[in-house]
C-alpha cells in the first residue's frame, strides 16, 4: 500500500465521496486514514495518481509522503520549491524541509513564500511542491490542470458559460454514478457531461430537446482528442419519453432548472416554475425507473426569490413515488449533497438515487 494525500476542492464532502466511488469502480484497495474539510489521506493499492488527477473533478492535488526527494529528476543541485501549509506550523515545517533538502545536498530557492495554499495554475515551473500537513511533509506528485479545462470549455463550438455545467462538477457526478460502462444524460444540453464521460472511456448517450449543440461539440471533441476510443450518440427528444432505450446503466444529468431570469423571481413566479419543474422531474424519473439498472446522479434545484424566501420542490415525495430511493452514502454525509454558490440564482442539490427494489416487488 502507498500513502496518498488528496487536496480536496471547494466542496470537500463531494470530493471525498467522489474518491471513494472512483476507488470502487477502479477496484482500488484502500484504507482511509484521515479526512477533513481540506484533505483526505488514504493508503491505496493499484492507484495511479497521474491518471486519477485527470478523472477526479473534486481533487486539486495529490501528494505522497516522501522522506527522500524521490521525484527530483534534475542534474543541478539548485531547486525551486514552494510549500502549502495545512494544519501545520510553518516555522517547524520550514526547518524540516530545509533539513530534507540539505540531506540530499540540494540548495533550495523558495517561491510563493507568503502563500499558505498554492493555486494549481501557479504550481508550474517548480522542482518541488511540498504539502506540510500536520507533522508530515508530502511532495505533490500530480496537480489538476485548470488551463486545460478552460481551453476545452471555451474553445468548443457551442459554449455559454452561464448555462453549462462546469467540467469539474461533470466529472464528480460521473464518478458518483459508479457506472462501469455507460453514461446517459437525458438533458445533455451542450454535452459537457457526455464529453467528460467519453474522455473517461464510457459509452455515452444523450437526449435533449435541442440535440444540435451536443452533437456539434462531441464531433469537435472527437477530432481534437484522438485518444477517444469509445462511442457516443445524441438524440433529439424528450426526457419524459425514453421508449427508444432498452436499458440504461447509469444516468448523470443536470436537468432543465427553470427559465433563465435576469433577476430573481417573486414567490408567486417561483411557485409557478416549481410546479412546472415538478411535472418534468416526475415524468423523467418515472420513465427512468423503467430503464435504469444502476444509479441516477441528478441535480435538483431549490428556487431563490426576490424576497429572500426559498421555494422547495419537495423532491423526496416525487423520488419515492417514481420508484427510486436515496442511495446510501457515507454516514457522515447527507444525500442530497448541497452544491451551493451564493452568486447563483438557484441552490443546487446533488441527488444520488437508486431503484427502490422493495417497491418493485410490491408492484409485481
Ligand atoms: C441545464 S441545461 C443542461 C446543460 C448541460 N449540462 C451542459 O453542460 O450544457 C438543460 C437542458 O435541458 C433541455 N431540456 C429542457 N426540457 C427538456 C425535456 N423535456 N427533455 C429533454 N431536454 C430538455 C434544454 O434544451 C437544455 O439543453
């Protein structure tokens, strides 16, 4: 077993759940040693951090404890390094790092001296990036690449930053589904979820009322990322009518979340939107219940209003009546998982659902 420290993204609960789901799918043996709102430490077997950092949306960096500076490949004895401090005493840890460098006869020049946490985009051009966590020095061995995500997002043929799901969140949701082979997105929009799933080797299917955007973007992706081996199909259609599909392994989707308002709606307007959304979500879940064999990872909103009141959709009733239930997750984390950004006009909640087998038996 090798020890790995994961620096978690802005929603640590989601990041942790994602890592656990990822290990399950990839059949990685692990023991969790520590976790908190910033990091998670695991002992793992059969894990490759260089692949994982590209597939995990909620992990910012991965590091290993290294008493010797194993990954130094340079020939000179001068190295450039930086340190992140997490629940660590900077003075004590700086001394440790100096000792470590001296042992290897390396002369260190330090960058980002006053920063406690180094942004991945700034972690380039360093010989070493250390993470001082409590009493241990870890060396970063894999860093996520926000520039690549930005480029993939913004240069695709159809992109509207206000309407698409982020690449990071798309990856998290895909991993949470624990799907082995297939991902289906019945509200695929510009195809962000399908695109990320395709890059993770999944077979992907999408449906949208306007299928053109996803088709165009996925054609572009295939030309640009020649390593893609898997296949995709996007259908023009309605999420409440999926009769062309026989079975679906797993669903990952951000459905229609209501009309795009400039300002916040009044309570009356929000109630009306909520009624429409309930009908759409009920119809979709009932249709999915006939086809899905695995998990459904889906975002449902809570509507903010001009007066500050929140209009809830009471999804629990809709979920249970359509034949699904909330999938059990870690006991310390509640399902649904809030994914809330104060700047957003709605509050998003991530629901991980599975079929309620007891209900199926009663029906039979
Ligand atoms: C929030 S967007 C999805 C955005 C997508 N995740 C992306 O990154 O581009 C919701 C999508 O649902 C589609 N839509 C709305 N009602 C639908 C329905 N009844 N059936 C299928 N698609 C629908 C809209 O055309 C829109 O593309």
